[in-house]
């Protein structure tokens, strides 16, 4: 009887550990929106393990966004992605076409990115 109790407790503990780890391992909603919206066609976020899909060697091409949160606030990014703001006298190549709620989640997540790209 005591042995069965210990087996059940052990199984419950394993299930708890498994689900706890899977919850923490999930990507953030902002990262999911970034990828689902195909932002990674042009941009990488090396600090988050997001590679860009295109290969452009232009020095003035789309930047890695690993440190974008240290450079810009969410409200500026929202305006930039809606083509209401410019960076280096250039507006974003494409205006945001997704849901407003998704844009809010995306820019709040981008604002948290304050890490230099991994080399």
C-alpha cells in the first residue's frame, strides 16, 4: 500500500515537472506574432534564435532586432509599422496589415528586447 502511494506521488511529481517545463519553454505571444506575420522574412532577432529568411548583404538592409527595445519605445514602433514614422528618413517598407491587438502585443514584446545580437 505504501509502495503504491509513493509510485502515485512520484508520477504526479513527474507530470507536474513536465508541464511546468513545457509552459516555461513556450515562446512568447509576441515572438509567435513576429514569425506568423513573416517579419522574419527580412528581420532576424539573433538574441531570440530567430533567423531571417532572406539573405541580403546590404549594409543598410533590414536590421537585426535583438536590441530594438533599447533604441525605441512601443509607441514609436507602432507608428513606424503603420508608416506614420520614419527611421533614417525612411518609412517601414510595408504597413502593418494584421490585427491592432496583435500589433500591440508585438511591439510590447519588441520593446523588451535589449540584448545585443549573438555573434
